C-alpha cells in the first residue's frame, strides 16, 4: 500500500514537471514568434495557424537576408558614408529579394528621406506603419512634405496623420500647423490656447523632452513677437514660418511664405525662407524665382548668391551657376573651397580643362585644414592626365606625407616618375619601393597595377609586364586608365619575348 502511494506521488510530480515544462516551452515559443514578428501580431489578432504562418514567413525572410548579408553590409557602409545614391542601388537589390522585410523598407525609406525625396520615402513607410523601430517624426514629415503639389487634401492629410498613431502632442502640433496654410489666425489661436493650457496645468510636453524641440521653436516665435511688442500680424506669421522651416516642415513653410508674400511681395526674410523651402522640396524653378526677387533688394548677400548658384546648377544652367558662384566669392562667401569644389565639377562638365586645373590649384594651394584625401586625389590625377607633371608631383609629395596609409600617392609618385624616357637605377629603385608599399596597402588597385605594368615595361621585363597588363585591364572596369594604357602599349617594341 505504502509503495503504491509513493508511485502515485512520483507520478503526480512527473506529470506536474511535464506540464510545467510544456507551459514554459509554449511561453518561450510565443515570445520568440513575437520577436520574429516585431510584436506586430499576437494570438488575439490572428488565429494560431495564421500566427504560425506569419512567423514562418518571417523566418524565410531572415534566411534570405542571411544569404544577402554581404550585399546588405556594402549598402550599410555606403549609407554610413553618406553615399546615398550608391547605397540606394544596393538596398533596392536586397528589396527585390525580400520586399516584405521591414528593416529593408526602413533603410530605403531613410535614404529617400535624406535625399529629400519625401513622396518616395512615405511610399515605403506605408508598408511598415506598425514597425517598432520606425522614426515616426521622419514619417510624418515625409507625409507632409510630399504634399508640395497638393496630391492630398488637408482633410485626407489629417486622416493619414491620425493613422500614424502619433502621441497626442505630436498629432496636435502637425494638424494645427497645417491649419496655418489656410487660416493663420485660427492656427495662431490653437497654439496659444495650447501653450496657455500647459502653463496653467503645469504640464510638460513629453514629446519635446523625448524627441524634439519642434514645438519649442513655435512657442519661441510667439514669445519673441510679444517681447518686441509689435502690432504687425505679418511679422508674427513670419516668425512662425521660420519656426516651421527650422522644424523641417518645408511644405508648410513654403505655403505660409506665399501667403505672407501675397500681402508684402518684397518681404526679404520671407523670400529667403520661401526659396530655401522650395529648394528642399526639389522645386528649383520656384526657388530661383524667389531668389531673383530677393537679389533685386539685396545684391551683395553672399549666401543668397551662393544659393542662387546652387539652384542654377540644379536646373542645369551651368554658365549662370558659374557667374553666381564667382559673385559669391567676390562678396566674401565664407566657405571658398566649397565653391571651388563645385566650380571644378562644372568646369569638368563644360570641358573647360584650363579653368578646372587653375581652380584645382586654388583649392590645394589654399592649404585649408579642411582639405581631404579626395581633393588631393582628383587634383593629382587630372594634372597627370593633362601632362602637368610638375604640379602633380608637388601635390603628390605633400599628400604622401599627409596620408601615409593610402596607396594612392605612392602610386602617383611612381606614375609621374615613369613619364621620363631615361631613368637611373636610383630612380627605378625609388619607383619599385613606392609600388611595393602601395601594393602592401591595396593589392587590387587598378591604378597601382597599371603603374606596375608600366614599370615592368621600362625594365623590359615583358613576360611579367604581360601578366600584369592582363590584371590591370581586368581591374580597370570603367576604362579609367585606357588613354594611359594605349600610350604605353605604343611604346612596346615589336617582336618582344
């Protein structure tokens, strides 16, 4: 009898252990599935079978993403280096394979946002509205700024804002800001009543403390207006419009600017805000028109001249762009080397080699602390291919000391020295050491391999030269060094072994 009781007790303990294990396992499984689904679904919203299917679909996407890991890593690298167009091309390849993946959608959306292509950004965002990693501030700004051509009515825009499930404070801020477009008085009262309510109830803007100072910019605009004790309502509207621009609400800033300008067409600060807002929305013709009006009153504004040059550049009116960049230099625009870099690119596009090289000289000879490796790289390269070897060697010597961990300038030094017909043993030894150092840093640089090929030709090592030539051609996929290659091919004696 006693043994039977022991067996029953042991059996009950075993059953309890199995039940506990099963319960914990199911709880763990549910947690893992929820993690896979980013908590977008739960058993309350979907039946168990659908829920399992969704999780399994997500697992399949994850498997595909693992197989695309290298492509994603490359895309991430380009994005981190702000090479947005290249990053976008890489992410779109990933998106083609895993179009339902929220993280990939988010990355594409972020690039479009950084490029100010707000319509494209919001199209991707709509696919992932409930994704927990989403920055909803960027999402709502994409939505609002994509409306520059009035594809949404204000009513539909408000409904879409509601669908984003923003905080109460954010929802009020954006919807009340949109009211300013058609009825500034109503918008102003809305903000003032809200500010008064917060002060009277000693409440704080939780949204502000956590995410942004957007509402603070608007409140400061009203505070400044009252501090100045001015009765001009247009001035108040101007202050609020500037706050909208500061808050990246370019569409609202542009529309409120237009309203102010309809009452005072020569309001200079608003002409500037309107131009900048239009520019951010890719409305370059409108930006140009606003700036031309502004320049009639402020012809010596260096920033405006620079900005107008940028606009003409975007409109592909290159000669007008050059004129206004040079005007900005004359009226003491602060960042001369930024202008020089832009002029170099335009002169290249216009095939004006003389101007391009002289501007490169101005850039490098400025000895600005902000000069970067790319400045030296391009300056040396274009002086080499345009046969100014003296300048190229001078800049290469400077850069080799400045960027010791780059293969570029060891290669350039050798390339320049190899232009001589007759080289001494000492010079050949210097060239060989430069090439060895460059290859230690980057063994697959097409420029370094090409230089090594020229070096082998000079030493009449034709067998090694042939092998190196094939590698140089295979690496030079963009035919960047084709002219140099053709020249040195012509120098090879016929009937060589």
